[in-house]
């Protein structure tokens, strides 16, 4: 199913971009390995793990609705991480 593959790619790219942005902001502010940045990175990794597990669940009542809710959760959690990132800079 292309939809599942695309969702997995979106999860990977979005959260990967957030992690990369943390490193860029830390480097720009001369704060290598800041505690705040590490918290954002840890949250992104945890979110990635949680969402991939949800995508791989096969025993759900309505698969299409389930995947749509996972996509919505990705948007919600990534927005929260970006807000944290914006406070970091």
C-alpha cells in the first residue's frame, strides 16, 4: 500500500527535519548539546517510535481511519515540537 509507505516516509522526514533543525539552532547559538535541544530530540525520537508502532498495527477495525488518525497525530506532535524549537532560538 503506497499510503502506508508514504505515511512512514512523512513521519521519518518531518521528525528528521525537526532533529536537524535543533542541531542548526544549537550551532547558530554556539550551544552544542544544549539540554533544551536534547529534550526536543528525545521527544522527536519517542514520537517517531510511537507513530511507527501505530502505523504497523494490523488488527484495527478500520485501517483507513486509523492511518488518518496517525497522520493527524503526526501533525499535532510535530507542531508542538516546532513550537518548542522556536522557543529554543
